[in-house]
C-alpha cells in the first residue's frame, strides 16, 4: 500500500495556520487527519484538551522526550511543542493522509527526517507585517512581551522559506485554503 501523504503547514505565529487548517478540515473532503501536538503552554479559554493540543506538564513533556516519542519537538517563546510520532507513522502506513501544523524549526526537522516523495510542505505568509501584528493582537491571548517576542520571531521566520514546496499568502482564508487544497489534490493524484 502507498504511504499516506504528510502535509506540513508552517509559517510565523499569528499568520492564521490554525484558522486555515480548521477551514480545510471542515470544508473539504480530503480524508485528512490532523496530528494533535503536545504542549506545555497553558490552555487558552476556547481550547479543548485532546482536540487543540494535549496540554501536559513540563515533566510529562520531558518524559516523552526521554522515551523518544516525538517526531520533532521545539521550544517556542518559553513553551515546548512536539509532534507525537506513533500516530503519524501508523496513519501514513495505513495509506491515510495527515496534516502537521507546526512552527518553522520543527518543520525543518521533519523535512530533514522524512524525505520520501509523499511529503508536501506549505509556508503560510502574512500579506504584510502589519497584518501579522494585527492578527496576534486580535487574539488577545498574549501579554505585550510575548506579542513582541512572537513578532520578532515572525520577522526572522519570514526569510526562512526556501525548504518549502509552496509559499501561500494568507490574504483571504477561503482563497488560501482553496490554493492549498488544490495542491494537495494534485500531489495525491500524482502519487497514485
Ligand atoms: P501557539 O502557542 O500559538 O498555539 O503555538 C505556537 C507555535 O507553535 C505555532 O507556530 C504553532 O504552529 C507551533 N506548534 C504547534 N504544535 C507544534 C508542534 O508539535 N511542533 C512544533 N515544532 N511547533 C508546533
């Protein structure tokens, strides 16, 4: 059986990766599963444990590192985030497609580790820096220090696009999602 596609959706914090991912998952029938990450970050009000993330203590996260349970993990503005590897491998081996929504360093790590031709990577780019800042602020979930840190990181990350298959401008969620879905469908077709 052909391995399922591994879809990597990356880009700076606040660019709208989560919104685009949710839009794709609920508006298109792609038979795509979302890989739920583990994090030490505190849960935001609207987030649900086991749906948005597995929220764990620093100790539990460290235990998972020690047991080699992550495909990749990264520290991002004071918190740790990681992709549990079991599910990704299991689903891909069953021929199912899976989507990772992760930051830039983690995406590079995955691209280094998995270099089969069943990977497709997207860098989601804000239409402007002002738009990125406005999005982070609109979320109203971070303190000013963290907003500044995320923004500075975002500026650097916007220059780290060369490893990606596609750069998508998130000027409009429906349009950007459609562009991503069309490229995923093309890749699925090619692999048959
Ligand atoms: P947030 O705190 O805004 O939910 O996430 C911060 C950043 O970490 C975002 O860019 C998000 O995409 C990324 N992220 C979420 N899960 C993972 C993961 O498992 N691995 C890595 N490397 N980054 C992640």
